[in-house]
C-alpha cells in the first residue's frame, strides 16, 4: 500500500503505508490494453471536434476527504497518500523516474527526469536530462539527487513513508556525482536491473539545493554531508505545515514540474498555474490553469458534476453505486451524465484479505490448514461481487500478483481467471473429507476426526473444535462490505461460522498490527482492511514485501521456505519464467484470500476536454490535457 | 438582575472548567494513554516534541492538564498531525461555515415557526391546524439526506435554480450573500427545526389562550390579532427560548449529514472525520468549543427566561 496506507502513519511497519485504504484515484481512467479506452461507451457525451484549443482551466474533483495536506516530497508515513504524492507533489516536483505508461505500470521514459539507468554488474549509473530546470533558473543536477538520497540515509527509516527495511538506500554502498548531471551508485548484493529500477530508483525525487537549509537564512550541506540532513529535514518538514502558507513560499515555489501552486484553500481547493520554465513534455495546446476541488463525500461531488454550470467540474467521478451496468461484453455502461466521457480506472495493486498465521492466534491450527483456506476461497464468489455490488466494474484476482492491468508479470495461468471459482459443493465435500461434521445443535462444522492424517482435521485441531473464524473488515466502502457479508453468508451455508466485525480502516490496521498480535492473543483469523496493496513506489510486484518470511507488510506472518526461495529468484535474476513460477506456486498455497479488484474511479471528463488514457499508478499529467472544439 | 447575571456567569465558568477536566481526563483514560492516542500519527521527532509541549506528556496528569489549559487559554488548541495543520486554523475555517448554515437555518425556522404555531393555536382543530400539523410530522420525520437529495435533484440538477453545494467562498458575508448556493442546505436543515419549533409554539400558545388573563383581555375588547401578538406571543416564547438555547451546541457541532451532502467542510463534518481518523487533538479542541457553546447556550436561555418572564429572575436556586 504504498502510500496508500499512508495516511495512517500509525504503523511502525513502513511498507504498510502501501496498504490501500479505499479508492484513491483522482482521475484516471485506465484501461487495460485493448479493453476500456478513454471515452468509450460515453453515450450522450459531446466530444466536440478535434481541433485543439490552447489554454483554459480544468477543474478537477479530488476524492472525498483527500485534500492534499503535505507538500514536501520527502513525505513521511503519515502523509504518504495518493492525494499528496500522485495528484499533488508530482505536479510540481518530478520523481527521477516516472511510472505509468498509459494503462500499464511500467517505466515511462518520456516523463522521467533521468535517462534509463545503465547497469554494469553492481554499478548503476544514470544521467539527468538536460532540459529539466528548476523554476529559479538553476538546472536539475546530480547534486539534487544526492540531496534526496542523503536525506533518505539520514532520516529515511523514521521519516520516509516509502522506506522498506534492508532495502534502499541500505542496499547501496556508495553514491557519488560524476560531473554535473550523472550519478553512480554501487549496489550491495545482487538484484535484477528491473527490480532495482522499478522498486528502488523509483523512490527518488530530486530536490533543489535551495532547500538545503536549516532556516530561512541558514544554508546547510545535506547534499554533501549526510549528518547535516536531519536538521534540514526538520526545517523542511516544519515548513510543510499549515498549507495556507505554501503558495508563494520561497521554498515550495521552486519547482521542476509543469505546475506551480498559486492558491490553497481546504474548502475551495488548490489552483495551479503552468510553470513557464518547465522543460519536460507537455501538449502543445495544454491547459494553463489546473484547479483541484475537495469534496466532503462522493454524493456531493456527483451532485455538482451532474448540476454543471459555472461551478461545475471538468473532470470528476461517478460513485460506484450510481454506475451503469455494462452490457455483456462491454467494459462500460451507458454514461448517465450528458456531455461527459466515462473511463474506468483500476489501480495497479493486489486486492485481498489476510489470514493470520501468527502463533498468537488461538485459532492458528485452523487457519494453517490449506484445505480450509481453499474451501473458503471456493466460497468467495468473485463473479457475483463484480456483477452485484461493483456493478460490473471489478476484475478477478487470480493470485499473488495484481491481475489488472494485465502485465508481463502475470502468469499465463493467472490470466485464465479465477483459480477457485465459486463452488460451495466442492467446499462442503472438502471439509467433510477432512473430518468436519455439522453440529445439529449449532449448525456449525465441528471436528469429529482429529489427527494429522491426509483425511483428518489436521495438526493441532482437537475433537469438537468448531470451525469458527473471526474476521475484521473495514467499513465505509459499500461494495466491500457487501462482499464480506456475502462471504459470511456463503460460508454459513456449508457450516463455517465467520464472525465479522466492521471497523474503520484505522481500527482494522491497529488490530492486525497491534500489540496483541506480538505479545498476546491475536484474535483474528481473517482481516480485510479494504483493497489490499498498491504497487507504488515499488512498481514491480515481487513478493518480497508482502509474502516473504518476516517482510514488514506480511501482516499475516505467513512463512514458507519454498516461497521465500522462489521470491529470492525473482529479485536477483529476473525472468518472466521465475516470476510465474513463484506466482503459480503461491496461488496453490493461498496465504491470502483473493477478492476482486474494484474500480478505483469511474472518471467523468467533459466532452470538449482531452485527457487521454489515465494511469493505473494514479498519477496524472494535466500538462498533457487540452480542450478541443 | 445584575446579581442573577453574575451568579449565572460564575456557574457557567465553573461548568466550563469541569468540562475541560472531563475532556482531558477522558484523553488520559484512552487505551494506551494520551501519548499513544495523540502520537499515533506522528512520525517525526519535531512532531513528538510538539505533542509533548502541547499536552504536557511526561508530566503528571494534573500538570499535564494545567499545561494544556495554559495553551488553550493562549489560543493554542493543539496541532492535528493527521491534517498537518493547527486545530485553531481548522476551527477558524469550519466554524464560520457551520454558523452561517445552522444559524441561518435556525433563525429561519424560528421566524417561520412562531407565526405558524400561533396560527395553529388560534385555529386549533381546524383544517388549517390539521394540514400544518401533518406537514410538521412529515418535516420532522423526513431524513435530512433524503430531503436534501430530493431538493438537489429537482432544484439544482434539473431546474438549475440553485447550486448543488453550499457556498464555497471564504468569509461570512460572502457566504451569506451567496443565496443561490445557501438556499438548499439552509432549507434542508430548517425544515426539521421548523417542525419542532412550530409544535412547541402551538402547544404553548394553546396553554396561554386558556389562561384567565387572556379571557380578561378579550373581555376588555382586545381582538384576536392583539391577543396573539400582545398577550400570547411573549408567554409562548418560553419553550422557543429553551429550544434555541439547547440548540447552540447543535449549531456549533454542525450538521454532519447536510454538510456532507452539500460539500460544506463545517464543524460536523470535521468532527466526524477526526473521529474516523482518531485525530484526538481535533476532537479535544472541537468538543471543548462545543462544550463551551453548550454552557453559553444554557446561560443565554436562562437570561432569556428572565427577560421573557420577570418572575424567573427573582427565584433563588
């Protein structure tokens, strides 16, 4: 969850910040290759002509309660949200490498500040593109990169929201500038080039040397001396407070991205003007002003979108509950909002619920049985969830790698669809074959044949043990609540008693990661905090952060030696075959419950505006948007 | 009257202190204590130092309370590490919006409810009374999200007569003059309040109309309009004053549903968000202000009674 979890910096496990809390996309439409395409299915839309018109303003709806509140791009875990990074900071401060190539979450060289890295053994070098300049006139240099990396080395473990223990920058032994625009790093250990670029270099955002200071008047030297960085960080973090002071700030007005913040109001929104000094790519007839408007609820946003008028939205979104069901074979239904084009955006991530493999779980013996997890998976009716509460806007999750958009990482087996299609009869048979019988008194399955044999309940399960599981789930996302209740109902039909407890996202995470799970009883067997995990800023979906033994985001504390071994292979010498091998293996082990990936946003863009296909990484490029007539 | 006023103000101040102790004590009693509650979202060493300063963490509870109270008395309600801004600035942004919305709705409701209630009392049992009573029940029973949604769909989305959201411009004057955006949320909120107020005014007026002094007034030749305006109205205001006084904390606390529906980041919406995010500094600061509002409302209601009914001010408690 990248950042996704971010807002919850309550966790000490930093990668948790990537746990996704809800649909966070701002705008985006995505679509998988060859599937949904921008604007398709927009019956009633007025696409206008095809002659670009220069200039203009776009008013863009932020997701409910997702107003950016942190501007310093070295973002701490508490502020590590899509709203702060992808739809705010990235507009002004460009990451070294940009990910999101139309719908696919791959490296996008066009929008990257540096040329692709070059690897020679364990040495990696990259050159900054010459056309990028800060808005104060100075070029973006290697020193700006050193500034960032040194800050990560100094305070990254405590203050960088994307920090992963034992990985970047711990896994480099040296970094230095070669001339003005080139960087050379020496990597500790052996990693695949793809992994190092997509999951490590992807974190870096060059920072202007003007920020290298400890007060408005005192400069520092964090770009050269790591020990100077903590004080610099404290100053910059302090300056990132009180958002009303950001516009016009001598610090934050120095940008290398295409947009400059000119006003900030929590109620009225944020206004950006195009940065005339921007050296990167932009549409020839791009818009000149970009306004992000906050909303208190999806309903409020949708009302404003539908009402239109002078206070209307140019880019907004439709709540899933209002979404038109697509006709068979189509990706989108008929757009009910006249004059707008509809896109469906699916985030690059993995949707799942966790099982608890912690020794602190009193029901560990039950959750540890593979056949029980398989039975539960057979009761998870992904197709019904997609067609029901998701109104057709969901994608099947088929394994430990996100299935949509369909990337090169997805195994051919996973591309075939749900590996455990809904089959309560098979689930019932599977449990009966392992010694479980429905108790006439309670209607719940109880173990009547304890033991470790192939057709017995399993190790640690005693006679009379009821098949009763506690599940925490996050309330607030209607389709997810429906999915959880549907699973409970389906399970009850075969005699599994799932006791569901709805809590806020924060509470679920606190339960899963809290003190009870490390020192005492950890009373949950299943936990669903929302939408699982989003791959950002680690865009390559290797399992080292989610499934490897001891990984910080391995919330269920799953451990499997074969799995660890296969993950290591994907890290050190990448090949699709290795990735697929790991993926197929773990699909059979079900360390997580697979659930549909619900649409992140149903984006509505006004017919006369061209915004193109939006990215599954949820970043946006309004400098590429233009009006047509 | 002055003695009465001073006594009530002193009582109000004592209650306020008790409210603050209660609030701070509740924070101390949270699982894990105030440190865990407040620091849950704090990731930086600078943040830790700020929290220790604002809430006196590390000190005994009494000293912590005095430290916090000192900060509050200096206008520092704490810092929201979730929203990355001071509680005072959140309050300054949301309170005017809520006041404009809820006060306008309350005033509108009172202005309409008093004549309506009097009319019902004067025509008790008539068709007019029955129709208005029926409408009151509908207004009272209709969920605000439903009424608001209907009003938006009809008057904003379809007819474009009003805006689909509340006023977005900063400043009380700008909001009050933005009648196009202010109308629907105010009407939505006023309907419920109006129905309640009208019912109370009707009941009080019916009681007044049965009093001897009304019979005397009529015997002296006073017509119905004069009876209602000069003799019944003042006595019928007692329950309205009570309701208005009790409404002050509600007015300050905002109207979560209406604010959420009409995109108004007011007190109610901010409080709800703070509760969801476990943003205790915001909860503490906002509830303190609302608690102060409750005490103030009670005080104003008491003073209102004394003005409306001179007998009250002479009663010693």
